[in-house]
């Protein structure tokens, strides 16, 4: 069995990881690269080897609020660098595409908006691995990300946001690494301030005072290697947000299937993520789906991630 180029670059500190992985995976299946994203939304505990680099391209489609027309695409180009075998640093630039009409929601959607492609945010991240999923039987990592944005991801209007996100990530290899489980606990604190909009309809609520929000996210995923290089599984995510004045503002549960393909130097992951259930402080006027949260979320999402190792 041959090592992939990324495993061949592991230094002496992580050689035991490769040796154990080889002992467990001597079968006609490919070895998963370190930090290869097997899921679209939940995160894995692996980090890049020292000196390794990886480039990602994300596209997340958010669509359908039950009425009118709403379709947003979040684009993200991300670069990762293995600083040590346990520490990975990252930087990303985000863009946004938006097409919405026939919807007006107080404090969220002030009217029709169409954006072809526009820069929306930047992000810096750091990930540290405490326990290796292979060498230590159970993987454990922490990840911190700092976000700065200037476009509201719901309406496309001008909105300054500063967010600090922290994640605790667990990962476990099962059935001689043919099955992989991950679990996430995440907290995000956000400071946000909307820009003023001229000529709003009379009585339309568009607050421009600063807001503080706290978001809690719980996620889990399970995937199975069905053929060389191919994984098929599912992931589930619960998310809730608490806002300054109203307390718990929203909550939602998303879940769906995910497919992953990993080649020698690149990989591809696709996840369909419909909303199962949700609720919150407010609903869209005339909303018929009472068991969903559709003000800040949509009925479904689809995420495609492409990674290249170099």
C-alpha cells in the first residue's frame, strides 16, 4: 500500500499516526487525508501536517422562505497552512449572491434586492489538535475563528458585523476507520450594526442601534466508506440564537445526506441540508409553515466544498 503525498510529508512526531493508520487500513480502500472535509457543515478534528497547504472553495445555496422569491449563494475561498502537526492557521474571503423579491420582513428584508456577486466578509481561523483520532483512539480539537463582515447575509444591505466563534470538535474512527463519526459544540458572539436605508415604507422597522447576539450550535455526523475514495453519510445540526432585547430569538434543526469523494490531491463534498423544524420570537407575516423558522433561515440549503492539497 502506498502513502499519499500528504502522509509522506508527516514528520517524526506524527509518524506513529501514519503507522497506525496503515495497520488499520490495509484493505482495498484509500486513506483519508488529514483535515479532508468528509462533511459539509460539521467539522472534523484532524489538522494539516506541518508545512502542508490546502485551498478550499465553498458554495452554499440558501433558498425558499415559503413565499415570494428568495435565493442566496454564499461563496468562500479559504487557504489553510499547517504551522505544526497539531496547529493549523487559515484565512478566507467571502462573497455573496442574492435574488429576493415579493418579501418584506421587519428588521430583516426591507424590499427586493439583487446582487450578482459582491465581497461580503473576511475570516481568520486557528485550529489546535489535542488528541489524534487515530493515534489516540479519540480525536479532540478546538477551533477559533474571527469574522468581519460588511454585508447582511439575509438582505444584502450594508451591515457591519464582528463575530468570534469557538468550536470544540470530537472525532472517532469506527470499524477499522471505514466509518467516521464527528461531533461539534460551537459558540459565537456577534456585534452588529445596520446602516440606515433611505425611503423605507412608513412604519417599517429597521433598527440601526448596535446589537449583541450569542449563537449556540450543536452538530453531529456519521459517514461510511462505500467504495475506494467514496464516503456516504448524513449530518445533523441544531442552532439557536439569543439577542439583546428578546432573549431566545430563533432555533432550528437542519439535517441531510452528504457525499464525499477524495482523490490523490483533491477532494469534493456535497451536502443537502433541509430544515426539519424551527421556531423563534417572530414569524414571517402570512407564514403557513408554523414548525419552521424562515426569517433568518430558509427551508433548505445545499453546500458544495472543493479542496486542493499542495
